C-alpha cells in the first residue's frame, strides 16, 4: 500500500474523494510522523486531535454525500505566526509564550473552512526575523537534509518559515502555511527542496497574523509541488474587509489554469542577480533553468534591474522601522510575558518585560528601526529608503515592459550549517539578496527546487512575476518542476 | 479686523499675549476610528473594547467612514481646504493607556487644511468687535485609554473604553490676543461643532478639551517662547489659563529669566498651571506613515454628499434671523448661540406660521419673544432645559396662535401657559374648558366701561381735567370686571371713546 504521507496535497485530496483511503488514515499517518520527528523541532505545539477532528468531519461529510471543501481530508502545518483560536500562538517568542488567542486569523480560518486539519503550530524564527531558524525561543529547527560528506552537521532549514520547510521535506505534513517578508517562504523552500509562493502583496489577509513589517508581510503556501501551492493559495487568498491593505479582487482559479506551455512568454534574466563571486553551482543551476524555460517555449531576454544593489539596505531600514513600531504592543500590560521586579514602576516593567521577552535578533531589529525613525535620522534613512523602494518597483515595471516574468536564483547558496553564520548578522542578511527586491515591490514570486548541489543539498530557482500575475509565476514554476524532475528526499535519520 | 487692546501690565511696561488653541473634539460616531467597538460614554470599564483597541497580536485598523465624513463636514463648516489625499501616521510612545504603543494620527498629510472662524467678543451686541481666527488644520486621530490610580493602594488600573475613539484635533493659528478672544473662539468652535453634529461639545464629559499655547511679547515684536497647557476642559478654564500663564511669563521675563518651552498642567482648584515636562525630556515620537493603512483618498461624490448634508451654520442663521425674520440682533444671537435652541425655535416658527397661515417672518417676533421670555423664564424656574421642556414647539405654536387671532389676550396667555406647564394639557383645550376666550363684543364691553365710569365719577373728572395717566386705571378696571377676557385693544378704544364723549 502507498505510504499516505508520501502523497501530495492533490493526491490526498483526490484519493480521499475517490475512496482510496479515509481522511482519518491520512491524519493518523501524519500525526505519527510528527510524533516521531521531535529531533527536527519543527513544531512548537502539536495538535494531533485537531487533525483527527477535521479528518473525521471530512469522512463524515463524504459518507453523508455532502459537498466537500477544497481541502477536505488534507492535514497541514500552521506557521506559529498565525493566530489560532484556542491554540497557543507565540511567534516563536518568549514574549508570547502561553498566549492563547480568542480569535482565528483570516487565512487559517479559510483553510479550516475548506476542510483542512491542523497538525500543529510550526516553529519559525522569532517574530519571523531570521533566515536560518536559529532565533526561535523554542530552539533551532533542524533541516532533515544532511551533506553527503560523511559529516553530521545539522543544517539550517532556512527562515523564517523553517518549521514549515523542515516539516514538509521530512513528510511531517504535505503542505504548510508560511509568511514572507523578505524571503521567508522562498529561501527555506530552496534550502529544503520544496516549493513555496509569496503572492502579490494584498492577496492574503494579514488579519490575525502576528505582524513583523506590515508593508512587506505576506502569507503564502509551501508544499512539495507547484500544483499543491496553487491549491492552497486559492483557499488562502481573497479580500478581507478587516485588512485595509487587502486586495478587493476575485481569486483566480490557479489550479485549473496550470499549464507548463510557455509559448509566447518572455523570460527576463536580470543581470544584476549574477554578481561577481556568485556561487558556481547556483550560477550553473540558473543556466539550467534558462534552458528549461526555453524548452517550455519561452523566449529569453536580458533585462536590467539597476537598483538591485540597494535592495538589501533598503529592506533592512524599512522592515526594522515597521517592526520597531509593530512590536511596541508587547509591553507586558495586557497579555503575554510580564516581568515586574519588586518595587518596579511602569518604565521598569517595560524594560524588564521586553529584555526578557525578546531574543537578540528581535532586539537588534527594534533598535535599528528605532534609530532610523528617530528625529534627525528619519530623512536620511527612512525617507531615503522609501524613495529607493519606489525606484526598485520602477525597475521591475520597466523590466516587465520587455518580459512577462523573471528567472533568478532563490538563495545565494545551499543550506548552511546551524551556527555557521550566526556570529555575523550581515552575512546572514545576505541570504535574502535575491528574494528581497520582489518583496519591496510587492510582486508574486515563487521558489522551486532545481536539483542537488555537489554536497547533495537542494538548490532552487525563483520566478518573479508581474503584480497579480500569479498564474504565470505558477506556470513557469511548473515548467521548471517538470523539467527538473526533482524527486530527491532526505534520508531519514531522525 | 479689530486689534485687541488687551495688555498685561508688567513692572517694566505693557506685554501682549499671543494664544493658539489645539482643540481635541471627540467625533460623534457609533463606532471607534479604526474598530467596530462602541463609544458610549460612562460605560463600565473595558466594556467598549475590541481586539483592535486592545492591540492584540495581528489586529489591524480599518478606517471608519463615518468618522472621516464628520471631520470633512467640520472642515467644510469652517471654510477649510479639504485634502482629497491624506494619510495616517503613527506617533510612537509607550504608556499603559496606549495599547498599540503608538497613536494613529495625521502629522504629515492632515485631512483638513487651512480654514477660519469668525468670533465676536460680545455675541449679543451687534456693534461688538469681530475677529477672524485662522485654523491651521484639522486632523483625525485615536484617543488613548485611561489610567485609574484610585482603585488600589499600589496598583493602577487601565480602562480601554476610550482607546481608539476618534478625535478631531483642530489647530488654530496663533491669532488670539486676549483671554476673551480665546474664550470666544472656543465657544464659537463648540457652537459650530454642535451645529454640524460632528461633536457633542460636552466638555465636562471630555468630548472636547483644549491644549492652550500661550506666549507673551512686547507689542509688535517677534513671538516669544510658548508654553502648552494640556487638557483644559471648559471655556472658563481656558480663559483662566491664558490669564494666569501670561502673567506668570511676564513675571519670569521681568525678573530677567527666560520662558521655558514646556508642557504644563492646569489645576482648577488652585487656579494655577504647573510644569509637566520640558522640551528636553520631550518624547521623540518617531512619526512615520502607518503601513497598515492605505492613504485616504476622497472622491468628489463623497465630498459633495458631505457638503449637501451640512446644516445652515450659526453665522448664516444669525444673519437670516436679523435680515429675513426681522429679529433684533440680541434675539438673533441668543437663538442661534446653540444648535438645539435654533432647532427648537425653527420648529416653533414653522408650526406657528402653519397654524396662523402666515409667513414665518410675520410670526417670528412673537415666537422669539415668547420663547426667550415666557418659555425660558418657566424653564429657569423649573430648572429644566429646552431639551426636557414640558411644552414642545407645537404646543407653544398653538398658544401663540390663540393670542395672534385674538382668542385670548397676552395676559390670559400667561395663565394658560402656566396651566399647560402644570397639567400638560394643550392651550385650545384649556381655553375652551376654563372659558378663557376673550370677548371682542363691543356691546358687552361698552356696558362694562360705562359702569366703570359711573362708579368712578371723581376720577373721570380728574382725567378730563388733564390727569391723563388715569387712562390705564379705567382700562384696568374694565379688564378686571371682565376677568381679563376682554380684547385689550377693543377695551382701549371703547374707554377712549367713552371718556371723550
């Protein structure tokens, strides 16, 4: 019999509907995998009962001949940045340890309404700040992948959605939610050989998602196939009157629109994404990607995104600036962590609470953000960064006059070992160099695995599309997926 | 514009006072600025709080259209520039009554730009000086919650009912030069807000409060350093703050000191201001555009709908009362000084005109006089306001109609009104049941007049000898004999005729 936990979302959905297996069997299979994978530390909270509850409801609905939701029978992982009613939501911080929301985020509510079940709350970088999942208060997430060098170095699953990427590649869940502020879906997907899409800013409601940087934060799915991403994204997207930045547009039928035929499409290759000293294997993978898209019928053109070199600096001004303000609400007054030393006044309580509640990376970004917004520095940093952000968006607009999509690497390297880059925050920030520009411009972008490097680790490709054109992004990704034929999986050691 | 001659007399000469006000006015709305929570005053603590107001993780603000509409209407009422593109900014600071850790306000691009308000130093005097006070801007922002320090010996409690309530901050230019001008400005602003219906203007409930900026200078010189006295909550207190703060600053300057730019607090019990914090320890608010909110863009249809919904404003109304209705300047000013009075008066007027089949102009004077003397007198006596008056505009108009068509005399009308107040009965019924209808039957009156003259032959002699003041006596005797029910005009004529005979 097929191992149910090796199935994709589409296969589970269809097999369940066809009566090949019950939803309960699927949920039990994944629950067992989750329970057996403590070594990966992918989950902060496991909720096997929630997964079973949804599965039983799906089985019952099917038996009664009722209309089934789009994700009936499919259990998923939920990044612990999404508030879930009655289930602890921490953003991987000590600050929110023990916080149990009385409300459900819009995106997770849509998924449950479509019949999905929750396997648990996935670990992440604290407040989604990090690229390696080493900033979680609840410990590092370990990638299931290992280098084929005989060593046992624990590798980073990427970040911030590292619990999601690790869990999916280890078959603890067929799909999961992620959030992407500067690459937090795409970089971990690339590190673990899975795919993930950050849709156009405003497609998915931010309501009920713990905020990092409001103008950049965007939820999206992560899964093993492009089709699975299309399925989940359809459910997660849609206008939400509770989010002022939500797009009031109908949700396209992306799955039905999937086609890997790229005839008539022009693919732009931005030269600025090939800096001197780019990792040779990444560069070679990019060339393979170009050949695959040509093979799918696309025409390849060279384009220029001249302000790319300022993107990282711009991002690390805007994102911390917004974060410094967004995280001000964690003050110990109303919920979450409170440290109240004897005889302390209000200011002392703030200081003690925030000193204990936030990890070093979060503190670093709050300080950077506070600095760039302060009187005397605001114009030099924040205002300037906003201007550069507009130029970066303009770069994309001009490029898209010449092409329909862009192909780039997702990350500048394959997964690195835990601890390897922790000493140098700037080296860590460089991981986002290829993902940040699309975030600043609010564009849809997707990571797909391309193959393994010489160390046996996955490396990926990124497709960036025009605003609202997720379909082309998905289709080009599908063309890559078909040609890459990526079916490597980590050997089970956990 | 008339230049104020108000001066503070210092030991070294005269000083001029310069005043600007920042008024925070709570927008009349069922819901808060960015959440659906209710805004009822006086509710139990923390019962008017949504997840957004408590700044729970992942909560987002959504602008309340009604609050924006009210602020735009207010801007239109002071002839201000309405900015079709405006934006919300975050003002960041930590305090326990500020759940988000920032207040959503509008620093860089306010909703309403420059406008103006005309004030009069004595509204009821048509010859009093008037002055135009410039308005710098109106922006909308969230209110904070409230700390309660008196609930526990060592702890403070937080009430978030007000957290997120919509405020308009109405910023004047530094155009006022005396306590009286500051008081007149605030009173006029409150009148306009109440007319527009964008704020209830209840200063004692905190719906409206003023930050008072005061500086002094030698007449004609550059502006001096100002202080800002926060949260002053009555017209009287604003005037007191200006007076006190100006003389304090003059004392400082004349003693060779410098005025420190600082925030001060007013203590009404001691009638003094005291320093709260100086500029040195002022917050760095780190304002930046709120990334949770899109810029606010208003289209022409919305603006037009706002404009159409504006009522007649106090200045226009007062001019109309004087011009079209022929009321005295005093009565026009009194009737228009607040929106409720004007509404009551206009209801009375329209009803009186309808019953009497006359134009409003023809019934205006009698209506105004009755409202301001009879009704106000009665309400004062009963300790009631127009709002809870036992007699409504319709009942009042019926009473006026009975006087106008000669059914009853003014004297009887007063009696009827008293009965209306006591019993709640309507005037026509009272007149009917108590037989108070006055008579214009000349035959009957002539007979009574004749009888009065006969019984007072000596006074008739005196009158005819030139003591004309006795005329009133005969009229009075006649009215008395007829129990007040004779038409006074007819009595006058018949007495005159009989005496002349």
